C-alpha cells in the first residue's frame, strides 16, 4: 500500500506522472467537470492545525471526483492524547478509504501510516509539506513547460515548505538557492538527503545574502517568517527577517521573466509586499488553486489506481494530436 508522506518516497517518474495527471484533471474540470472516479470513497481529514487551503482543497477535490471528505477537528481526535495514534489509525481506517492528516510532529504522520490499513496523505507537518510542494511544482511546470534546469530561489525561514521544495528540486534536476539568516537555514541532514536523492543532479546553495539567492532566478518563493507553533518567537523573528522581504527591489535581481510564489497565508508587509503579491509576476492565487488539482491527482492515484489516470492522460494526449 502506498502513502503520500514525502516527495523523497516517490520516484521522479511517478511525481512527473502525477503532475501530468493533475494538469489533465484541471483541464477536464474546467472544460466539462471530472467524472466520479472516486464514487463511494471517503477521505477522513485529521487536523491539529487550522487551515483554509488544505481543508477546502481536499474537500472540493473529493467532491469533484464523486467522493466525500469528513473533517475531524483537534477537539474530536486529540491525536496521541485522547487515544493512541495506533488506535486512531486502525479505527479510522475501517471507516474511510484514505486518511489525510495535518499535524505538528512529523512522527505523528509516520505513526498513522505505520498502523493505517488505508493510504495516508501528509497534509503538513513541522518537517515537510509535500502536497504544497506538488502544487508549487505544478504552477512552475504550467508557467515554463518544464522543471529541469530551472532556478528556484527560496527566501526567508527555511521551514517545512523549504524542505519539501528541496526534495522536489532534487527529483526534477532544478537548481535551488536558499537565502536565510544564520540559524534559520536548512538542517544539514535535509540538504544531504536532497543531494543523495538527486543522484548528483541537484545544484543547491545556501546563503545569508537574499540578493545572492535570487540573482538570475526563474522563481522566487517565500513563506511567513513565523509558522504555527512558533508564536512565542514572533517578535524575535520580526527583528531578524526584514532584509529577506520579497519586494520590488529584491525582485529586480531575478530574471525578467521570474514569477513569485507564496504558499499562503501571507503576512503582507512582512515577508512580501502588496506590490509584489498583487503584481504582474505574482502567481500566488493560481498556485493556491493548484492545491486542489495536485491533490486530486494524488487521491485518484491512491484510491482508484494509476491506470485510471493513465487513461485520462492518454485521452488528453490524443486530443492534442488531433488539434495538430
């Protein structure tokens, strides 16, 4: 049984297949709607952290393909507190066809997957955010028509999103530069994991100079300086991170065609300015929409099988051939 916990767990070919399937599902939905590929299927969604995009995108993804999603709040579950994670996994897995969990500790998602009789999807942990990274890669892929060889610059706190972007860059042969203050840079073990995953293809540089990080970049990515669970550090972080704000002055150092991404929610005026977030190079809202389509591909793959998506991508390819 396959889970979706980390981009490093999947091959580059499988991730590319999911991106192509997501594009096909997105185009189909806009054209005529998606068929009920997951009719009768249910997704149980466990939340330790609140969310706009994760909850709504997963619920609507299931609805688009004929399934159902069940929201389980922190008060209802009490993951690892009210009852053990192993018991929760084994009980919930007898009620639903897949489990998505948004947790603090990464070990919690691993424990769910260890005991669950159904596929588990990582909706976010303090270590990584693979579903977000898939939406990000889909957005970049739509913009440039490729991923290999592109330069992705990440500026700000090297957090769970940065960790997943590193794994994505490693899988697809992208160049990645990270501009973060000393003390807020990626952990050496994460960098080493990404390098090993890339089999020598990943070019990654880490610097405390944001200008050096974005120079010549095709994509500039940022995230909030203070993530959920770090609220006690907020004032300290606000004093450290202002030089890493993505603003029009910083953007001038990137390639002219560069796009700007942010996983949202954005603290406008802190890590990103209104001028950039709402400007012509921003792809923040297409990126947010792509959570829906990337996750739809993951859900269909895990619950209906790769063959269903192969049929869809083949049909898309045959339509393109006819247009030619």
